[in-house]
C-alpha cells in the first residue's frame, strides 16, 4: 500500500509527530470547528475529531472531519463501536474514504452510562480490535466483513488505535496492544500520561516484545486547566494515573492554569526523551487555545526523536 496520508508520510520519515484533538460542538455550527482549525493550523500534523466523546452527543466525527478537510487540515476520524453496528461502521468507512479522509482511529467507546443519555442502548456489535480487522480486510482484501466483495473502490486508510498503559489489570495492557497491532493498527495514541514512571514500565515491556518496531506510538498529553479538572482526572476518569505530587502542585497553585500548562510542558520534555515514542497526541479538552504556544515552547514540530 502506498503512503497516502500526511500523518503516515511524516511518521515514515522518523519525524517526531504531533497530533491534536479537535472537539466538535454540541450543535451544528460549523464555524466552531473552522475557528479551531485556523487556530491550530501550524500546531500539528493531523487532527483527531472525536466521536461523541464520553458518550455525550456532539456534531458527528465524520462531519467534523469533512469540515477540517475543507479547511485544508488532515483529520483523524475517530470511530466508536458504541453507537453503530458493523453495517453502519463499514458504511461510514466507505463514506469517509469517498470524502478523502485518510486516517481512522478505532476505539470501543466510553459506556453510554457516562454520558448525557445514560438510558441509551449501547450497540458494541464489535470492539475496537474487531473494527480494526474489519477495516483492514476492507482495505487489503477488498471484502466486507460478511465476505462480500467491495465492487466500487476500496478504502485506502491509515489505521490507528488507542492504548491505556495505566488501566488494570496492568499485565494485560501490552497483550491488548499487540492484538491491536496484529489487527491492523499502524499508529497508537495513548491515554493521558501523568505518571512517567509507570508509563516507562509499560513502554519497557512494549520494547522488549519488539512492538515499538511494528507500530508508531504517540504519547497522550492533556494539560490540566483547573483544580476541578485535576480532581476529576485523578478520581473519576477510568485508566488515568495522576500522581499525588502533581495533584498537590495544582492544589497549591495560585494560578492553576499556568501550573497546568507548566506541568504539561514538563511531561512533554520527559516523554520526548523516551526512545520508543514517535510523537505526542495533545488532548486539550476544549482548551485548544493553549496548544500553539505549548507546541512552540516545547519545540515539537519538525523535530526528530
């Protein structure tokens, strides 16, 4: 398969990659995404468009990705298994490819009980590993999951997945990563990294199995905007490991936003030292305005590992 997306091309040159998250609005105003696109244009190589993140209804990731394309930015379409069965998922893959979307990130999705429609019925017809395999088969073999032939153009997309180095049981985290790689993931974006020591332990196991040679790993960085956000990340977001010392720094800070920015900058510098890391995935959680200065100060763009 020839290199198609900018993300794939940049990763292939051993350049330290930056991806950033663009959160769609709780409404249909496209100008919100357009403004974010203009603000972030020079700050990342590609941009994740989330798929009803935390099970909260927002503008669809497919529509948001199309808006980014129209603005001249490369989207990473997030596809969640929570809300669609295999028929709808495959249909959306074809639609995305038809519109020129070249990167897809496959996730199982947050449970609907976490969102603003807890009474909704989750689909979960397939999980993220099965979704990866399904799209890979569509791309490489020209077949739908049913075995039927795709007759009018196969989706040549660059596949990615998420990984959580901190969720329990910890010993199964690398096993699950390996399954995603085997299923077709070529790049991985991790859960937000706050505990560098634990992240390094996970990465050591990844490296010992040679998985860092098979996939591009982007470490997740989420700046802490407030003490309230810090407390939520520490106690209420599954799979996040936020050490006590960082919590105390945010708790004692006279200017929590400034402290959160500084912590993010320090974490980026620590992550950049890790040889098996190929880039950073910035998740600013609707605080996107700090990304340009954070990227510039950390000297992230056009850097080699």
